[in-house]
């Protein structure tokens, strides 16, 4: 008798489907623009929420008024606050003073930062470069208020600065705009040195050697070769010092005495005067100034190489 073996056919096992993650990865690899949009969506959303929405709220608040009897904010839109800021002699004077201080601080910081950054990038040894970078970053670890009050003590009458210059017939500037400019220049100097140092590091040493081999002197080499190459870095540092000086008000209160800047007017109207719409209108002025500064810099083409 012959055994008949009956084989039972097994159902075919389907191939495992690709997971959603794998299919999404394949799709994103084939569509780089979609991948870039997803990467930028979160920071752009945060930028729009925190910055652009805040600017819109600031502009809307500047169009409101404060009831002179109740002190309550009236949400009736009007241009009175903006007209007052643009036409008032006090605000024009303070605006010119603020812009002048910011420009002078920027010029001082750039003039000090250039030789320091050049020495760090082209002269100092690698070990000395690290030491100098740490030395420049160390003031940033200290409190802003501690540094401002330290300069108040240094520049006050009978302070350290007065003690140093009195044998030569000099005296301390005391409280006022000179003390404000000195303190702001010290506070923002690291923000100017580091971009210029990074720009100088990208300048090839071979260019400087070639200029020396061809008989180029030091200052023509710096002016004709180095300066055009590091101009974007100088612009980047100037943006830091100019914008930070433009909106500062704490340093002016500590070392500036009665000299007011735009930040002080904003603080006064928010606190003592309780006039938030007027404070918002004043706050629009430094924003417009920095936008105008960035537009002027952009026309030079320096931002294209950052």
C-alpha cells in the first residue's frame, strides 16, 4: 500500500510594509525644500510669536491713549503719541543724544578691538590666543550691574581714576555723558572683538606674506588688503555695540547722572508716569533707527559676506 502524503499549502507571507518613518525619510530625502521648511518652521514660528508679534503689539499700544482723569488706558486709536515724539523738542534732543552716544561707543570699541583682534589672530601663539579669548570672555561672566557699579566707583570723584590722573593735573569725569560712554564702551567691547577676531582668522597669512615680499608697508597692507576682507566682521561688531548702546538705560541711571537717553524716557513713562502708550511710541524710535542702520549697511553689501 502506497503512502500518499498530502501537503497542505501554506499561505504566502506578505512582504513587510515599510514603516511610516522610513517612508517619511525617503520622501524628505527626495524633497529637500520640504525638509528645509520643516527644519525652519519651529524657529520661524517662535520668531514670529516672540519678536514680530511683540513689535505689532508695541505699535498698536503706541496708538492708544491714557485718560487724563482716571489714568486708565483708552484703546481708541490715535496718532497723538507718535506726533508728540516726532515733533517734541525734548524727544528730538534725547534722540540725537542717544544716537551720538551709540555712534561714539561704536567708534571707540572698533578702534580698540582692531589691534587686539589682529594681535590675537596673526601675532599671538596658539596658547596665547586661547588665553586672550578667555580673558575677553571673562567679563561676560560677571553681572551687568556689578560692572556698571564698579565703573561708577572708579569714575567718581576721589575714585581710582581720579587718584591716577590727579598727579598730572587731570580729574575724573564723574557722572555724566563721558562716564556713560566709557562704561558702555567697556561693556560692549567683547561683542566687537570676537567678530573681528573671527574675521581676521579667515584672512590667509599668504596674502600678508605676499604683500611684504612685494614691498608693501604695514599700513597700506592693512588698509588695502586686510580691511576690505574684515569689513563684514567690523559691521557685525558695530551692530552689536550700536544697538545695545541705543537701548541701554541702566548704565545711564548708574553713571550718567541726569543725562537721559531714549531708554530712560521709556522707563520713566512706564514706571513713574504710568503712560504705557507714550512709552511704546518712544520705544519705536530706536527700533526705526536700528532698522535704518541695517538698511544703510545692507546697501554697502557688507552683510552679504557675513
